[in-house]
C-alpha cells in the first residue's frame, strides 16, 4: 500500500497519542487499529466512530490473535441483517 504509516503503542497514552495524530493528518482516510490498542482507548475510539463519518476506523486482530470476546464480522453482519450468510 502506498502512504501507509504505522505506530506501535503499548499503553493508553501511546495509543491515544497515535490515534490523535492519525486524526490530525488531513490525508488520513482509514485508521487501522488493533483490537488490543482500541481497548486501551475504547472511549475515545467509540466516541469518534459514532460521531464522525471520516476517516474510517477499522479494528483488526493484533499479533496475539483476535479477541474472542468480540464477534466476528460475519456474525455482526448476520445479526444486522437477520440472515445467516
């Protein structure tokens, strides 16, 4: 991918700083954040996700795999449309 920049965050302060930096860049179209980093700043991520259309925020599994407490994308789609895919 062209123009992809990344930052590692191991605590809440680092995750918040990286998230806010990504939001401050006008060319940011998508923020890809691990489930673990998102959990560190869930209030901030949720607040932004539910109040802004842009940039798109996508949570992905981290190096340790996916969070088993979170539903898979297919499960969320099935629930949202009421049809099993």
